[in-house]
């Protein structure tokens, strides 16, 4: 029983990004943002020697005013993040902001995971399975 448990723990850790190998940054897209919407570019850099699926790299971007969080948005990347490479994505905020921060989010804390799992294997009401 113990070897199976250790194997499961090892496999689970393989698929979680190692944040000591990755770094996140956020910057405002000056030419695109307006008075009512602020667009930001979020970047992740892989400092390690391993490739990561971009969909597993999740983050929370936060807009700040006076050092306080006034709005937050969740996101993730696409494609694959190869060793010593960079991925970028855009994220938007409703409002005009100048200060931002970004932080990683672990897989289990993303609400989209729960929505996706809940739909799998369930039959829609009123439809018969063939």
C-alpha cells in the first residue's frame, strides 16, 4: 500500500508547476487601455530545465489603489512553456488603474476546475442516453 501512495504523491507533484523555476510579471498595455478598461500583459518566464503545459500555469492579477486590492482577475496561459522561454497573455480590468501585482494560483483553488469536473459524466436532463 505504501508504494502506491508514494507513487500517487510523486505523480501529483510532477504536474504542479514549481514556482521556484517560474517567475510572473505584469505590466499595463499603455496604447490599448482606456478610461473605462485597463488591459495588462502577464508574462511567465521558465528559469528551469523542464517544459510546462501553459494551461497548468494559473495566476491571479490584482489592480491596486493606495496599496489596496480593488479588482482581481484569474487567468492562465496557453501553449507550452519550454525551458528558458517566455509566455504572455492579456487580462483586463474594469476601470482605470496604474498599479498591479500578480501571483500564482495552485490548481485546486481555481473555480474553473470545479465547473469542468462537475459537467463530466453527467447526463443532461430530458435527454436519453443511447
